[in-house]
C-alpha cells in the first residue's frame, strides 16, 4: 500500500472513533448488518458495499430498520486541514462516483466531514453538499495489468 493510502485509512479510523464518541447511536456495521440494511433500502451491495462507512441507528436494533427515518447512511471524509476551522467550510476531500450516485438518490445518506484535530463534525445532505462545492474535477484511477502475459496486444 502506498503511504498516503495508509495515512488516509488511519485518519478515517480516527474520524470513526470521533463519531462514536460524539454520536451515541453511530456504529460501523458488520458485513451481515450492511447486507441487511442494503436489502431493506434496495441498494446493490456488490456495487455500493464500500460507499457507506457507518450508520446512525434511530431504532433499538438493526432488525427493526424498516424506513429511511430508522437509519442514516454515513460516508465519512476526514481532514486535519488548518484552514478548515469552521466545518464544512474549507474542507477538501475525494468522493467516488458510487458514493456521489448513492448520495443523490438516498434521502437518508449523509456525507460526514470530520476534523480529526478539532474533533468537529458536520453531517451534510446532498443539497447542502451541492451548494458548498467551489470546484470539482474528475480524476480517473488506472490500474495496469500485472504481467505482459495478460496483455491482449503487444504493448511495445
């Protein structure tokens, strides 16, 4: 893993811990809990399994979730930026197409910006997110084949 990816995962774990301290009913789901919730909300698990980091449970138990008011889907973006003193203003982060697509269509999906130094957090609706965007650009992630044998044509 690249060092930056390792740091991002560490920062995300810090963000999760902060949310667990600040929001009593926030939790990170097991694979089975995630599959159950995705089924309840008609979300394609295979496509969106990594598009939600945690849940805010508004009922006693997972098995009680029936409607969007019972549970909030949370995608966490963490920052340590010194210029992000009043969240969400000044935050800079990456968001995948899948995360944004799910955000657009699920009314109980929230983007959560967590400042891991100041321990602030803010939950945003899609409308709020859209209104805050100063600029946005597309960046492609490219993975090359592992060996020349996998190439369909000679690359030389």
